[in-house]
C-alpha cells in the first residue's frame, strides 16, 4: 500500500496528521524521529511523501537534521509543519531564531503567493500557531508563500518538492487546514485509494509473514478489536491460531459466556480459561489505578504464557488499536495518560512475541474492517470494555463484594439504556463504585452506604468524548433502581465531564 510517512518529533499532533491524511483517502503511518536512521531511511524511501511534524524542542537543541537530509537525498515530496518547518528551513540554510512575537493560538495569516498549495484557500485566514522560534529568513532560493505578525516566513516553497508551514493545518482551529493537506496530496500525486477495508488481505499477509510456521495464541474478549485481530490471524494461520478468553472474574454480568457465544458466530472457537482466583489474589491490597493495571497485566501475561506453552505457541495476537498506543505513551517523547494492559502493561520479560495487526487503526476504521469480515453487528456495536474491566471501575482495593456491587449497578444501567434503545447512540455507559461513602435512609434507618457514579458518553474514537444528555426521567429511574436494588448503595451521581479534561474511565 502506498503511504505518506509522518515523522513524529514528540509533539502532540503527529497522529492527528496521519488521521487527516487517511480521511483524504491516502494511507499514512507515523514513525518516531527516534527510530534508528537506517529504518527511517527505508520508511522514507518507500513512501510517496514525508510530513515532518511538530515537536516540543528547538531545532538548535535537537539533532534531527539527518532526517531532513535523507528525505532531500531521496528526492521525496516534503511538507514541514511547525517544528518540521523550522527544521527544514535550518537544514536548507535559512535563519531560525527567537521570534519578537511568539504566537500561540489563533493567528491571522496572509497568503502572498497563490501557489497550488493554497488553491481554493482565501488570502486572509485564521490559523492555529504554537511556537517560540520562527523562520526569520527563508533558505536561499525559497519562495515565501505566507506570513503572519510573528512569522515573516510562515510558509515557503523550495523547488517543486519541498513545502513548509509554521501553523498546524491538522487541527480544527486552523481554517482551510484540510484543504491545504488535500492540495499537498494533489501536488504529491497521491492516489486516493485508501479505505480501511481494502487492507484486509495485506493485514492477513503481514500476520502470516510475522508468525511463519509457528503457532499463535489470540487473546479475545468478545469486543470488536480483539475479535477482528483474531479473525485476521485466523485467516493467516488457520488451526495454528489458538483463540482464548480469559475469565478474570472482573467481567460485567453475563460475561464471559456471552462473548464465547458471539465469537462462535464468527467461526472462532475460543477456549475459556477460568483464572479468576489468580486475579483476585494478585489484586488484593492494590489500591492505585496504575498499580491495578500493572498487576492485572502481569497476571494476564502469565496466564497467557502458561496457555501458550501448553499448546506450543510462541506468538500472541492482540487487538491493540492506535489510541491505545498513543495513550500508553508507547511513542518516544509522548506522555503516558494511562497504561493499557495490552500495550504497556505487559512485563518487560514477557515471553511471547506480539502480533498486533490493528495497531495503526482507529476504532471507526476497525469497524469498517469488521464489516468487511462479516463480523456480526452485535459485536461491532458492542461498547468497549477496558482490558482490566471492572478493576478500574472500583475505586481503591478490588474485593469480591465490591465487584458484585458494581456489576449489579452496571447491569441495571445497561438494562435501562437498552430498554430505551439508546445503546447505539452512545460510545460507552457504565457505573463506577466510589471509595467515599455517603449517608442515606433506607427503611426507617439512617445508613452510611456506597456511592455509585453513572458515566455515559458519546464519542467517535475515544480520543475525545462528550457527555450523553440522557433524559432526566430516565436518570431518575436509573438512580432509584440502583439505590433500591443494590442493597449497600445509598446514592447515585451522574458524571457531567467531557473528555478532555476528564478521561472516559475514572481510573
Ligand atoms: P479513557 O479512559 O482513557 O478511555 O478516556 C479511552 C478508551 O479506552 C478504554 N480503556 C482501556 N482499554 N485497557 C484497555 O484495553 C485499559 O487499561 C483501558 N483504559 C481505558 C476506555 O474504556 C475507553 O473506551
């Protein structure tokens, strides 16, 4: 598949650029600038064009000049953005320095030359800037295309293959950003042939190449990501793939048997391993969210290793998707939001080699692949459940009693949402058992009991989320059912926070 390579210098936006390019129907991947130069050279050589993205450092402090030089030597189409803009300017001999006027946020841009990059874009637009340094003088022979109050060289072209802009066209706050990227893809001559579903054969081939003649275990949950990853691996490996569902004792009500049934509908026969005692034992006394994730990940890894050893498998197929990779800080230079057990929660000495066919995909893309693979809609539409499941929906220590409380409350919430037919309009809905207690009256008695929080959100890819505006009467009914049907609960609260600033899960 032909692709645009986005080189990530550790800024926040490389993944967003990749996403925008894909939305324009061109395949794109991100590579860290800290990847070895040899590997980067191969990736650059194989690409249609390279985008050098933003980064937190100054071009004078870091040493990434070689990356620009390689792209120039390979005569690739190049687009610099923010830090990438300054880096290209510096390598080509321009002057980069402290701007008299650093720019953060919306900035008025004046387009000076009606270059093909700005076809369809008006001459005065507001764009999103975020920089201390600026390109003060362009490289010799470059044409200044645009400027802003703090960026005399806000955009330039060098020859016919190098473009560079100071602002972030990928963020929604930049007017005509998508048009700019679209125009650049036109200049590159990139064919618009990317649709996630056309990748299936290639993904199957990649798994086959990775695993060779060996065997693999696929950890499946009955959710869409792990099911799709397992189906792809199944196509590649047939009976050399061993799908397994681990019963960790922290599933929502009715699980994991329902998952087993759903998987059967896709043609995958999974083995169910009851390891709940091992999980409860290991989680005893662990209170903090990251601690719980690590412990959960460690036990999960051990159970998988034991099973793999029993069937003679060397590989583990997982349904890791791109947001898991980003939020786990698995990219060099990025910060950790939380440890997803299927990315960063595995112990360093994990024995199995990982195969993650969906690592580059967003959820909506995985859904399209799932439909291509004829995965039942029930699985496609299932709400995601975090790997550590109810362990991260119980504040503080996880005990059997607490699991029962949150499980019951969760089942009531699900029943009500499904009865109202709202399940397909929401990304996730679940309950959290808080650590703090509150006063209530039950019967004629004053009691000091548990508090349940209800969370319901809408989202496209879990990177951002808005709260669900559930009908008031429905919320009242949910609260009253939970407080009366779950004996220890005296109070129910509704979470009104979007992501950001909150995350979707509480822990
Ligand atoms: P947050 O809470 O980070 O969640 O806004 C984003 C999406 O990821 C799911 N999630 C997890 N998935 N392991 C997983 O496999 C985890 O540790 C984990 N934590 C959060 C969450 O349910 C939401 O869909």
